[in-house]
C-alpha cells in the first residue's frame, strides 16, 4: 500500500468519504484562515503518511476540511519547503492524496519579495507564470513518460479571470506577474535580484513552483497569489528578514482572506 493509499484510508477512518474539489495551500500569514472553517475536520500532517511535517514558524502542518462561504474546501495549513530537507517532492503525497480523493483545483498562496517598486507591501499579486531558478524539479526520478509535463498553462487563465473578478468585487487591488523560485533558505543577494529582473521576474520566493509542477502532473488546475512582504534585496532599501516576512504577511492577511473568500464564493466545481 502506498503512502497516498494509507493517507486516504486514514481520512476515511476520520469520517471523510472524499475531499472537496478546491484545495488551498496556506502560506505565511494565512494559516489563521484554517481556524475560520466551519464543521471542520482537522488532521495533523504527522498523522498522515507521507505528508511533510513543517519546521518553519507559521506553518502549523494540518489538513483542515470543512466549509468556508458555504462551500466545502480543503485547507493545507502549511507546506513542506525544498529548503527544509532538500526534497522538492515534499508535497507530493499531499497533492496526490488531494487529487485521488476528489480534488480538482489547487489554490496556492505564498509570501514573496517584490521586484516592482510600485507594488508596495503588502500588495497582492496573481501569478501568471514562473521561472524555476532553483533548477530542482520534483519530477526527477519519475520513471515514466508522465514526467514530461506541459507547463504552458500551469496557471489557469480561467481561474485567474475568476480571481480578478473576485478582487474587483471586494475593491482589492490585484496585480499580476511572474514568480521566480529560489531554493532558499537564505534570502537573495542584490546581484541575484538584478538578474531576476533582467530575466523577467516580478516576484521572488522559496515555494509554490514544485507544488504547481506536482499539481500539473496530477491533472489539477492551479491558481496562485503572492503577498508581497518586502522589496527584493537592494531595491528601495530592501534587506529582507524572516521576521519582516511574518510581520508584513500578518498585516496583509485581512485583504488576502477577503480575496480568498470571494474566490471561493465564485468558484464553480462544475467548470473547474
């Protein structure tokens, strides 16, 4: 029995016959949304075979299933990062379990450094595309032709349109840009930030890209939003720290939650 099969068996034991079609990965500053879920079933990652146990403050490491805005959702309260154990497949079993047990769409969130100085923290930015600057890939070692995953439409245009409408409905300014994945855990140097801008990035961060690749391998549609917590190193006085990331993410969490809730209300599984 695989870890995914074991995880599904445990979910059944906890009274779940399936998961919801929409899953949300809660990044830095958004974890408290899981406490707002109604009729919640909460399971620690450490109890789910193959799920990552986060080592980063602000990432609780719980799977929470319940209702938000009257709709069933799955919340991944925290994620596993590549930099924690050198494993970019950290979220593989979690994503496989979600897909195998009813998942269709994955909404990813993160805290990121901003390269556009007009987007002042805590700006919200929909990710339109990404650059895998880390060079690692979670599909290395997948010994079948399934590993050749097309990434042209990694960030679903229909879901981004839905997201923009949700932002307009809430009066929230939502930008759109390209996210560049650095492995971390050290922050980027000013030279790396200059290189990222030349290569066309608008955001830099240490997550999300491996999860999107894994999600696309599993046939899930993806939408993703970054909360800009700081300017990149050397830009407008940018000298990022983890403390700053957590502080600004908390400041921007109210708008981020409103955006997420509006998206959940507008999301239609029948067309996902």
